[in-house]
């Protein structure tokens, strides 16, 4: 059996989900010939640049333009114009990927980005490939660009997400609720005491983990300064070297500062709550580890959709300011009923075996 896992390197979540599926199949399914493919490697220079650089530029410097484009392409009355134009642009700039699919002729193509299903669906409609097309939606909301008439199955994060697809006239028989695929390292049990020794932190102090993605977005310095007097704070600055230097120079009490890390699961294991951006993959990892999330600075569109999904399950922890964050964290720490309410919401939506469930269905 041949399986192609296709993603687009336009955001870490799409890649991480694809890598999780690829890793599981390599380690557990010797009967499958599997390849991990970035569609942008088979695309025109213009499309490659716009996806890899354009998105990052807009969310940092042109958020209003990004939000306008996201919501305008969702409006049903406008889709009669926007959908064909988008598809034409995609097809004309991804001929290399189409040739790749024709050459490989996979039994399954699993996509963790909305671009590959558009190209594969066009080929399937023309009878040029017979692959079963699986689309893994990597957010809890659903933008219309994820929809393709020739996708055989959608694997989605939650029943809430399933409901959104049904509203878009997708047949229930084509929808599988298994969660967003995550690395199995988030499923392991960790020795908190041993990890606290490893990180040089206190094991008996309420611990807040701050991690807002690879760019360290948000008022992180202000949040850490407000919280550190009464809570233990772990700050992951990732690629934001300037922020790391500032925090290290301030020497805040009860605070540990990290740069880029590849052991996020261990930092989660020693924490009571996490302050994070509401990306689909990040949320899934946090929920699986039963860590209470508090969300800041959602990107309009997919991240605000994720916040809406969490609120649907009782995890209404969007924070508007640093002082509000301190108040809400105090309430979570000191109010058992409030903590239990959020934990109950987590149990309703967490999907720890998402990757295995998807991969084991391939027959």
C-alpha cells in the first residue's frame, strides 16, 4: 500500500500534524510505503513565496488585511467568485505536484493543509488518479477552503467541528471525529519531581508556562513580571532572542527563561496552566496533557475560531490583558470549582489517540 502525506510549509501546525502521521506509519505499519511531501516544493516560486512569507508578514504587519481576506472568502454569496479564482490559481501554480501524484499513484493521500486536496480532487474528477483522499483539518473551526467535493473522508478535531462541516452540506458519513494528530510523546507519563530537579524549579509552587509560538508574540515580558511574585513562571521565548535577553537581564524571581526547546511536553508536565496562542495543534497537545490553557492574542480567523470551539466546551479562557490574566489565574488556582469546570471541558474534547485512530483505519 502506498500513502502520500501532503502538507504545506505555511505554519508549523500543518507540518507537525503531517510529521506525527508519518512517524506513526513508519514505526507501526510496515505494510505501508509512506512519503511525506511539502506541496510547496512542487509549486511555482510565486506560490511558494506567498505561502511561506506572505502569511507570516500579514499576521505580523497586516493583520487587518489577513482578517478581511479570511472572512470575505467565507461569505457564501461571494464564494461563487472567490472559490473558482482560488482553485484556478492553485492549479496553475502546482503542476509539479500534480505530475508527482500521477507518477506515484498512491492508494491514499492524506492532507494536513487545504491546498493538496484541491489539486488531487481535480485529478480524481478527471479520472487520472484513484486515490482515497483524506483531509485532516488542523483547526477546530472550518474555513471553506478545506472543502473539496472529491475528498473521501474528513478527519476532524471535535464534534463541534463535525457540526460545522455538516452545516456546509458535507455528508456525515464522510466525517470522522478523531482529533488533530499529535506526536505520541505527549501521551507519555512523566515524573514531575524528576523534571523539576532537571529544570531547577520548585515542585510545590503553582507553575505557569508561557509559550506563544515560534515568534514569542504577545505581552510576555509584562505577564511574567506581573505573575512572578506569587507564581512560578516558565517562559519559552523560542526564536525571539531579544525577548530572551530582556527577561534574562531582568532576573525575575521564580522565573526560568528558555529559548527554542524540543521538549515542550516536559515543560507542560511540570506546569499547572499554560498561556498560549490558540493554534489548533497547540490546543490539541495541551488538552491531551490535561493542562488548562489560557489564550492570548488570537489571530482573526482560524485562531478566533479555535477560541469559539473551546468556549463551546466550557474552556472560556481568552485573556484580553495582563492584569486580567493575573486575576483569572488566581481564580483558577484558588477556586476548586472553577478549576474543575475547566478540567471537565478538557475531558469532553481531548482526543489522545488521534494519530493512531487515523493511521489504523488505513486498510
